[in-house]
C-alpha cells in the first residue's frame, strides 16, 4: 500500500503541508480535495518524489519514494503522474504520443494496446491527428491515455478533467475510472469538482491550512459534513440553528415554525432553487415549483 507518514513540506519558509499522514490500499481510488492553493498539486508532486520532504517519509509497498536529493530520476517506474499542465509532443500524432512509452518489439500488440487506450479516452477518431491541432480537452485526454499506456501500479491525476467540456466529461470519467478499477490501478486524484469524486472515490481527503481535516468515504462526509468547507464541496447549504442544512434538505410545507418570504426563484432544470428571507437571513431551498416574489412560505428541515 501507499503509506504517507507525517510528511511536511515548504517551498520557502511557510509550510505548505504539515504532518500529513494517510494510507491507500492497492486498487483504491482516493481524491484530494481542498480550495485553490491548499496544496493538492504539491501533495501529488511529493508523492511522485518531485521535491525533498522537510519531514516524514513516503512508501509504496516496501519501497521508499525519495526526493531528488537521493534519486536522480524523478518519478518511480511503477507510478505515473498527469500534471495540471500536461506535456505532450505537439508535432506528432495522438497514436504516436500515446505509444511513446510502449515497446516497438511487438508492433501488433502495440497497435492493439493503443486502440484500447484510444477507446478508453474516446479519441479513436483522432488517432492520426497531430496533437498541436487538438483542443485543450482533447490534449488532456491524450495525456491520460499516455499515462495509463504502460499500466502503472499507481497513477496520480491533477485536475484530470479540468479542460474537458461537460458534454464529454461524464462518460470519460466513467470510462477512465472503470478502466483503472478493472486493472487494479491505485489512483489518487486532486480535484475541486465533486463529480470527479462522489461516484468514483473510495475515500476523500480534505486539505485545509496545510493539514488533513477529513479522511473518510464520500458518503460519510456528505451525510455528516463536520464543517462548512466540507459541505461546500457537495452542495449549497444554509446554516440554521447552527446546523448545516443542504438546500435539498429544506422544504416548503403547509405549516411550520420557520416562516420565510420568497425573494427569487432560479430555474435549475428538474427543480427550482428558491431564495428566501428567514428572520433577516437569506436561505435557499429546493422546490418543484416556482414561487412569486414576497410569497410567504413555511420551511421544514428534512434531514
Ligand atoms: P492547489 O493545487 O491546491 O491549488 P498548490 O499545491 O498548487 O495548491 O499550491 C499550494 C501553495 O504553494 C500555494 O500557496 C502556492 O502559491 C504555493 N506554490 C506552489 N508551487 C510553488 C512553487 N513552485 N514555488 C513556490 N510556491 C509554490
Ligand atoms: Mg493544483
């Protein structure tokens, strides 16, 4: 398994990560969440051995992952890392980029493997296109295919779908994570997008102020968010009587002791998000129907 033991790291004086410890079993998928600047990318780079740690140690199985001071070549051979700013060879084709790490010894096997990878990232139609002609999202997909080409034991993905439009994102996520699970590839994803996490992660780790403030299943953290930062990854919420109440947990009913006045209705597709005033505070709840401005409603928490 991957064992991160009490690691700390700073680029300059301030510690970006402080006393970080966690474990990941082979084949598990873990996501690293946190606000922008919370150290997600830094943590992935440390797992890859990019920098020397100030403190602590990292192991994969019985091998230690060492920084550049002790290790000339960055990145262990059993691990692949797809950076936020992916690097590809622009003047050669998608197929050539994906196959860059594959042996030429068995050309038929190699082509079969590339076809399989093109299928996973849904780029079959672009097999012979030069990478420089692709969109940002397509390039990102080439980078993903290249990273899984040689079947690493562990893959680190930094915001892997950030350049891909919503249209493609959903099916690509399913296809990629299904592939990684089938091949028992351990996967660590840094993201701020709940849709990257909820259906696919066994655990999610939340970083805040250089530390891990939560490490649990997405289900547990969703049901029981210990603070507003965690809740905010899942959905919009209200604070009512010191409780975190997601907007879908607040409903209009015939009668209750929470009387509110409607301010605005926002169309959200299969529901409306209603903004209302409750004792001088703005609250949001979800409703099948639109409400007129200034309509009085009674609200109820439905946990
Ligand atoms: P995230 O990926 O969560 O947005 P990062 O790991 O990129 O966060 O950054 C964490 C902090 O480290 C930020 O304050 C950022 O400015 C700083 N940082 C990132 N890379 C470097 C670097 N190469 N040199 C100095 N500071 C850096
Ligand atoms: Mg980042």
